[in-house]
């Protein structure tokens, strides 16, 4: 990256297909999203990567752990991949934190994509918006939750069980709890236990920064086609993110689809429906190899 931090980028899938850049949400890791992106490998070339301080990347400290630097990282990744693998039809496919990163990147650095598909970005509306307070309360609750997370485990299976027993993550498809646990932990060879790759203080900082981003743009502010794929805004007990995305669509002209009976981790709850939302959009706008 432009500050010397290394980010590991992996290529999978069909090298003759449209190139999809895929990344993840705060505190997670892209390998844990395999139930979503794995089936896309037959049709698409996949470029998957973790945000700094997550997943397979080295820990790099907190000085660059901001949305501003994440958006610079995304530019560097896009340009580096294009130089190494060649320029081709490319689509950004991002969830939550990485989706907001892609929005900031496109609005402030430049439009690099043939299309963007954003899965449930937890955008916070302006402070005078009717839905602001619900999102403010959510982000503050997530800050407190992140700071109180268990940072170390004897085995990834312990975190996998925690995911499975959590109300918010209990709907994930079979096998994904263990997969995500392995993706977000790294073995400490000195102690023999497993630690969160993304330190809980850094995870909390990103939740808090969400309240300062002022990301509530019109769809026509982007340089090309964008689709917003949200969680079910009417599902009982779901966080208010789904309703925020519905409001963004209604007020600012976004192309939008909600996946019924899903929460924020919709790609792990109903991966087939999320794949259909992605591929249907690309087919509709004629994005082909």
C-alpha cells in the first residue's frame, strides 16, 4: 500500500470471466465468505482480499486503520491487480465495511468499475434524518460489543460455537461458522492459542468512525451502475441497517433489492439468493467478459 503495509490478494476462478473484486465486513475475513463467492468461480475471475489488519494480512497497527486509508488501499489494489493481471471488465462486490470503503473510494478518488454491487453497507444518514438515531445507537452498541469481545481462544472451534450460538449469526448456512472462525483467527505460536487477527480496539474504531463518514449519496453521484443489496428491512429483531438501506434507495434513487428473511450477514444466510441478485444485475446491464 502507499504507506508500505502489505495486503495479500488472491486470484481464483475463471480467468476468462468478468473480474470480481470481493471483500468483507468489519471484524470478519473474506475466506469466511466462501459459501457466497465459492460458487461464482466457474463463471467469474475472482480477486479476493482482506482489509488491512484482517484475515491473511499482517497486523499493521492503528495509524492507518481508517476509512480514508482503506479507500486508498482499494485504489492501490485495483491498480496493482490491473498491472499484474491485465485490465479487463471489473466489478466491485463488497459487504458492509468494504462496501462503505468502495463508496468513499468511488466518490472521492475515482470510478474504476464497470459496476458496483454493495451488500448491506451500514450507512448512517445525516444527523437530522429520521433514521439517524437508530443507526447511532447501533454503532455505539457495536463499539461496546467489540471492546468486550473475547480476544483469544484455545481452538477456532470455540469461536465457531460462539458464532453459531449468537442470535445474529445463527442463520448462517451449515459449515460457515467454523469457516469464519478459522478465517478471523491466527495461531500464536508462542502461547499455542488463537488470537483475533483484527484487534478488538481496531474493530471498535471502525464502528465509531461510521458516525463521521457522511455517506448518504445519491445513486447518480457515481460514475457507473451501482446496485444496493440489503438485508430484510422488515424482519423482526434485525438491526436497523436493512431499513437504512431501504431509506437510501427510496430517497436517493438507488437500484435496490432486499433479500427476504436475512440480517446483516445475508451472504452467509442466503448465499444463493445473494448470488442471484448479483448475477441478475450484471446480466441486466450487459456486463460480460
